[in-house]
């Protein structure tokens, strides 16, 4: 644990109805000392952006299995930037083909975690790359 108080939003964009992985990651981040806000299933990009603004998070973690990642994730990043959240770290995980990772990185997603990534690796990445909270 880094000693920083990080606020992380874990969100499930789109029509994906499976959230076990998101809940496992959310629990692991909490266990590492981060404050986690979980949005639940079936969130529109605009809802995720609004929650990120309202909750004043430093990190947005997006979990997606539906195959709509190439449309939804860049839309969320764009919405965050338009809302003035230029420094929010955006990470993603789920079923994302290797061929789609580079375009997502180019669109502003900082890291894509594949299935089976150890929680410790996710925690390390977030702690090393999240912006410092103001308080």
C-alpha cells in the first residue's frame, strides 16, 4: 500500500451482464486500501462520466466482456476529458482481443488488463500511475 488515499470508480459499461470479475477487482482494490465506488451493471458512458465527476475519483476502471469496448471505452475517455478530468487514470479489463489493445491505448485508456491478471499487478499499476489526490 502506498499510503495515498485513492478513490477508484469500477464500472461496467454497456449491456454486459456479467460482473464477477469487476467485483473481484473492486474487492482487491479495497483490500489494498483504496476507496472503491462500484456502479453496478448496464451503465451508459454518460452515467460513468457523471459518477466519476460526482465522486471525485483519481481512477476509472472499466470492465467489459460484451465486445463493445472499441466504441464504449473511447467514448468514456472522451467524456471524462470533456468534463475536465484530464488527469484521471483510465484502466480496462475483461475480454479484449490483443488486436484491440493498441487502439484503446491510443484513445486514452492507460492500461488493458487481460483475464487472469493478478490483483497485485493491478494495484501496483494504479499506485504507480494514478494522480495524487488533493487531500
